[in-house]
């Protein structure tokens, strides 16, 4: 019996141990199952969150529809230059005239100290990114060795008849990353083919091909519609010329009274209209038609073509260099800037080289003052750091079209857009810090990549009217009647073609502005 008891005692611990092991195994299996389930649930939740985040990104607020017509990429690049340098240089430089007769001898042209690198250096320091040279003016003398006429640098003692001003400028510009354009006068007072329709148009097209195939990229071609009242009647094949230009230079802008890419502003004072649309109807335009200058100056809100204006003006009284002339005062150049760049235009400022072949020291100094003044006025935006509010914003606070966009450094593709359903007055307001805002210039810019829209606007400081205007376009600058101190500046959009889109706002201080009576 004792042995049996001992045997039973030996069995009980073993049975309990087996049960314990079984329970432990069961627990482990349960834990493994729970772990797998927990992991599966985590994966499912993570996938759902990921899909949800993707779906949220897909539901981002879309930009508003554009208003046609729209600018091309070449036109946008041109508009953002703001300043272009014009170089009137040629036979007239040596004859003290503006319009040559065409009977001048090529031997007169002899710029002994010509330095196109100096031209480019002056342009670069003054903030110009494109230089347009008068390759041939009305007198017909060519600054390059054209194979279609002897009336060119070939007949000049300069470089022993082997010179090429166009090539020298292109070479110099390339070293500084400056773009080049050419002016080729349709009116030619020298060539005997002028007046013979077919022959002269062939001649002109041949010279166009020379200029647009020999010298690399050309960013702008200038077709001047000017000619004297007693000039021989001549029918220019502008359609053929423009087609040839676009075939040879894909990214070029063609300037003329009628475009097709850039239009004349209608005067040579450098002033655009206080209302200035980039849109116009090209069918209403003809090159050399003096009766359309008012239409060119203002543009047309119902225009079917995007054809922005270029303001051409000379730093001196004349277009060519004359020993007796001096450059315009800084105050005048700034007035021109406000009324060209500040009215939705590009300023084409002529700086004529002298008979030595250099830009004169007085002109260089004035250009330096001009550049320094622009930088002084506009390099600081006094509105930065301010609180900015708006009447509404497209897509709500996370839509991407909030008023804060007007204070970033993208003046084209980020912008404030109000809600579609808001049909009442739109406004945007800058709220300064405790010390307030002190300024005398207001800058407003539209997102013109989606069309020009604003027809009328007003500006208020602490509830008091300080300025108003019509169009804005790429840039509108308001020089105020005096220095304004304010805590709040509100811009009210009174009338607009569909939703107004504001890409940039700036408050600036111009220390050179002294309006009468202040």
C-alpha cells in the first residue's frame, strides 16, 4: 500500500504540471492571436488614415477659372523684366541728326573707341535684362555686314570694313547673361528698292533672316511704324514678316503698333494711360495709323487679344546722341517709371552711345542714380509682418488662396482669391503693429497669368480715402499726396471682371517724392 501511495503521489504533480503547461500554451496562443489581430487592426487603421489623407489632398480647392485672353510664357517673361534698354546708334550718331537722309557716306561711321562690353556693364548695373539695338534706322545704314547692301559697316573705315556691331553686342551680352533684341526700320531712305512692293519686301525679309539666324537667340524684334509725311507709299508685308520671325525665333516677342506680342503705348513720353489694359482688339489696329494712339494708350477691357504696351522714351531729348544734350533729371525718370511700370507697362529706356562708341559718363551717372532710387523705394515692403485680413477667401482657411499670399515673394502665381459666391464688394486689409505704418507709395499687382480683371479700386487709410484708380494689371503704383501714418490700410475692389485675384501688395516710402504743397 505504501508503494501505491507513493506511486499516486508521483502522478498528481505530473498531472498538475501537464495542466499548467496546457494552460500556458493556451495563453500563449491567445496572446499570439490577439497580437496578430492587433497588428491587423493597426494596419487597417493606418491604411484607412493614409487613404483618408490622400482623399483630402485630392479634394484641395481648385484655382478659379481664367478670363481670356491670357499672356504667353514669352509675354510673361517680357512683362516681368519691367526695364529694357534701347540703344539708338548708327549714322545719325555722327551727323548730329535724328532722321538721316539715306545719302550719308558709310565712311562717316567710325566709332574708334567702341566698347559693347561697357554698354552691357552699364545695362547690368542699372537693372536691365534686355538690350535692343537699332541694327538699321530710317537712313538704311546697317550695323552688320549685310550681303544685300553696300550701305553698311562694310563700307566703313571702322575695323577696316570687317566690323559687326551686332555681333560685338551679342558677344558682350552673353558674358553677362543679358538678352538681345533688334530694331530693323521698315522705312528705308537709302535703298532704291523702297517703293517697289515685291522687291523691297524681299529685301527686308532677307535682312530679317540674316539678323535672326546669325546671332543666336533674339528676344524682341522692333517694327517701327514711323516714316516721314513725304515718304514714298509702300505696302509692307507684315504678315509675311511676322510669320518668318516666328519660324526662325520661337520665343521672340514682336513689337509694332499692332503687335502681335507687344504694342506701342501711343506716345514717346514714357507715359501709359491711367487706365491701361493689356487686352485689345488687334483687328482694330494697323501699323503707322496715327488715329489709334488713344486706343493704344488705354487698351480695351473687351479686347480679344493679349497685347501689352511698351513705353519707349529716351534718357535725353533726342533718340540719338547729341553733344549739346544732357540726360533727364532723376525726378523726371522716376515720374516716367511710375507712369509706365506703375501703370502695367514695360519701360523701354533709350540710352544712346556717343560718337566714340561709349555710353556717356553723364548718362551712366544718371542711370546709377535711377537704379539706386528704385532700390531705395521698393526693396523694403513696409507691409511685411503685418496682419492681413480679407472680405472672404476661396476654399476657406486651408484653401491656399488666403490674403497672406499677397505678402510673399511670388508676384504672379500665388494670390488672394475671394469666394465665388461673394458678389458684394471685395476688400483686403493690412493691419500694422502698434507703431502703425508710414508710407507714401502703394503697390498692387494682379495675378495676370489668369487674365486681367480689376476695373476700379479705392485705397483707404484708417477709414480715410487716400487714392483710387481703374486698372491694375501686372503692377499699379500709387504715389500719394503726402506721407501717410495709419494702423489699417484697406484696398477695396469696386468693380472687376469676375473674381479679382491679387498677387502682391506693398507699402513703400519714396524719399525722393515731394508733391507740391507738402
